[in-house]
C-alpha cells in the first residue's frame, strides 16, 4: 500500500534523504553505506549504516539541513577514519564499573565529537558552515536544558550541560552556574581536565580524560544522568565481549604444533595445478583453491606470514629475481567485468541491495471471461474517439514526411528555377520528390501498480491503458502490459515474493483479439517499484527497436517489507540505471483530488521532469492522449 515515508511519525523530505544518502556514500567511498534517521546519531560499521539524529527535525530549513550534514560529516569523515574502536570498547567496559555509566559514555561522545569536528574542518574546509550552525543550535539547546535541570535539581544532567557550554565557549569568560558545594569544590579540577580535550590527538587520550573525570565525580554525584543527549550503542562496538576488530579475526588452528622441515630429499610429483593471475596468458576453467579448516604450523616460509582472505582463489609464492613479463596484459578484464556489472546489475545484488530478498513470480493472463470481454468493449467504445484521432494524426505526419520533397541537393531531379546557377558560386539545383517513409521503430512497456491503494483508481486506470493498447496496436507498435505487487502476507525479512501479471505480452500485443485481458488487473498488496522497474528494464534491453519506453502507472510512493525508508532512493536509482541504458522511463501519477506540493515533489524526486500528474483519474484519457502522441512522434524517429 502506498504511503509517505514516516520516521517516528515525522515526514522526511525524500529529496533531502537522497542527498544525504549520496553524501554518506561519497564521504565513506562505499556505495553500500546507508543512512537512517534515529533518536541519536552514530555510525554502525558492521551494518554499514550512519544514523542521523531526529534532534534536527522541526527546525528552520537551514539549521535542519546543516545539522543533518554535520552528523554525516562526523560519522563518515571523523569516526570512519579517526576513531579507534578498540578504545571505544575499553571506555564502555570501564564505564560499566562506575555508578555514572551514562554520564561517562555521553561525556566521551561529546569530547570525541569535538575532537573529530576540528579534524573534519581541517580536512574539508567546506564543512565549517555546517559545524558553525551545529554549535549555535546545540548551545541554545544546552543553555535551556541547563536552566531546566538546575531548577529541577537534576545536577548530573546540569553538570553535563555546563560542560558542553564550557567546551564550546568562544570566550574564556563563560560563567559556571552555582552547583551544590561538593560539585562546586570539584569544578576547578573538572574544568582543568576537560580543557585537555583541545590537545587530544587520539581516541585513547579522550578516553583517558573521561575516565579521569569519572573517577572523581563517581564519589561526588549521587545519581547518574537522567536524560539522553548523545548515544553510544554498546551492541555496535561490543558484540558479546568481542570488538569490531575481533570480529574480523580468523579462527586459530586446532593445534599449535610445528612441522619442521626435513633435511632429506622430498618426493616430487610432476602434476600441473592451474592458477591464474594477470600475467597468465590463458585462463583455465578451474583454479587451485584450498579451504584450510585445521592443520599445523610450518616453518617452511620462515617468519613470513600472510593472513588469508575470503576472496582468495590461489596464493602463489615465487622466489627469485623479478623481471618484466613478456605475457599479455590482462588488466582490461577488470574493466570488462565492471562493464558487465553496469549492464546487468550489481554482481552481488542483481536487482539492488534493497531487493536482495525479493524474487519474481510470473503470472500469465488467463482466457478472458465474457464479463471481462464486455467490460473491455465498453472501455474501447469510450476511448475510440481518442484512438481514431491519434491514429489519423500520426498517419498524416508520417505521410507528410514521406511526400515532402527534399530540395537544394547536389544531385537528383533538376529544379526549374535555374537563376541561382548565375548568382551563386556553388548552387544546389536538384531535388528529390520522395523520401522513404519513416517507421515507428519503438517498443513500449506499461507497468501498472497493483497495490491495495489503487482500489478506487483501477477501473479508470484500465480505461487509460486501453487507450494505449488500442492506439499502439493500430499503429503496429509492439508493447507489453504488466501489473506488479508484493504479497504482504507471505513477505518476511528474508523472503519477499513479488508477482508480475503479464496481461499483454510483446508477442500477442498486435493481435486483433488482444485486449480484454487488461480487465484482469486488480488491486492486490504492496508495491516494490525499484525491483519491478529493473526487471522490466531487462526485457526491454533485449528488444531491437531503437526507441524504448517504460511507463509506470502508480498512485504514490513505493512501500513494501523493509522498503519504506529506502524505497524512494532505490526506485530513483532503478530509473537512472534504465535511462543510462537508453530506456525512457515516465511516471503517470494517479490521484483522486488535489495533488499536494509534497506529493508532487516526491514524484519529481524519483522520476525528475519525466512525470505526468493526473489529479482526477477520470481525466486520464485526456492526459494520456497528448503524451502518447508526443512519444510516438519522438524527435529521434
């Protein structure tokens, strides 16, 4: 069912979401990284996610956009490259031993972010504006929180608020609020230790500063922090006692004995074991590959150690002098593989990462019933005036192009007007009366959203599709019409069946009796648009026609199992991929009533300027008529 993307009951601008997503992928240099909106901001390296905080919601646009960007800068530039996650795990374990665990962890994030902010501004000066706005917003927020917490007597939170204001102050005259005597007496020490963050050069130094302050405050503060200003997720940095680096470690051998090299001669087997690398002239069908589960250490390689990787197929160790190879250069194979992935989708996720658990189920059209035939005849009668007018218009244009004489040629029939022979140095005095008749060398695919929200629009939609089918059939333009939906009841996190009901296929689209099958399209469940577009793109790519068009009839945003947040981005990427392959993708947005500015902006974010908005579905034939005319007389014909 179509619906707008919601994050904690808040709508997020889809274009801004795509912009932030592209920013994260660019800065991390990893296309697999995604962004999600959450309560607080942090980076999840194992899951390749950057969480962007809802703290910036409901703020002026400039503050909100720069706040979101500053979160991504800190995670993608700072944490990604300059945070030692082993030290973060150490901080978490040490904080658990204290009575102010939350205070310690939040203080660490505050100080680490301040350290990383300076690194970001140094490496990327363009981030200064975002961080400047971030500081102003947070200072106003923590000043108000400080006042509230002091009035309520929540002194641990008030102390944290005060430390943020102290560390981000632009003047050394920042006032320290009045705390109870025990905290007040410790403030000179806390201030002195906190300001050491300005000289910190590593995560380890930040952790040491935090633990030093916590060791003193543990004896003074009666309670831990009540509010959560910054979040340090333990599950991201510590997995059952294992750090991120531990998760990358290879399993040790089952025994620790050593095989010593024997002095006597070894038995030699004259057998060829194929390997391949760039300097090998010919590739064989099988490579040498060993999966070592258990064994013994050996001293044959001396102290040389190389840790294996999952992608290894062969490891050759050659001793001797290096020299330039005389073999062919096979570096072009990488470019060939990249091109193959570009044409046929990603090697790991053929239809996009968001659709890695989706799979198609194709349903053929059944023989139309008498009721379906009668309903189709009624629709055909309603659109017949449009269809006839369109056919006549297209035929006139083609005939005009056929008989239009071509003049001013260097050869052909001699023109009767010969005056230019005397007035021009190189006169063109010939013409040709007939030009070969241009053909409509085009193919169409119509994707029809069969989600449940189409229940009040499906009948009018089928009428518009009937106009397309009858018009294309009369002009001998091959086409296919496919309804698509995802089964909500059967879908799980790792299994998402998507149904494709082909009511008109390419082979039968020009048959006189084809058409009533269109009436079998009915509203069903959810819609995974990006997956459907990629699948139909594959079919269109196999066609030989010069011009290829894909029309997507829908009434809103894509929505399916695990698809709500990234569905817009995935669909947008599918559209871009199709257009790169020479397929024009056009959206026909169907509504029943006024189209809001937000809906219009979302659809345009996905399809760009190639979207047709239909406020009233009953007007669909009036809207589709000029669209079909424009496409059939596309300038490339």
